[in-house]
């Protein structure tokens, strides 16, 4: 094997290694960014549904179901005061 072929083989291995490192870097970056962000948008809608359903059950006299819905709202966001108020009404 002459020096040109060995140099080419060496460069090929280096390029493969760099490509592999770039792939790992991109996977890590995507994983980190996927974990970032506000995921409460869907929860706010769910909480609103739980509170409305709790109120509807309360008006129908279905106290256990109303209690469950209010507790579900609190479980999704304990800092949401409306869930605690709904539970207190029951």
C-alpha cells in the first residue's frame, strides 16, 4: 500500500468519525430541545373541561362525579385556584 492510499484511508476514517460525531451532536440537540418548551397549553384546555364538567355534575346533583372532575383539574395544575374553588363548592 503506498502513502497515497494510506492517506486516503486515514482521511476516510476521520471523515466517518466526524460524521458520526455530528450525528450524535444533532441527536442530543434535538432531544434537549424537545424537552424544552411550554407543554401546559393542552393542560389548560383539559382543566377548563374538567371545571365545566364538574359544574355540570354539581348542577345535576352528581356530587361524586363533580368531586372527581374538580380533583382532576387540581391534579393537572395544583396552582390553579379555580379547581380548588370548584372542589370547595361541592
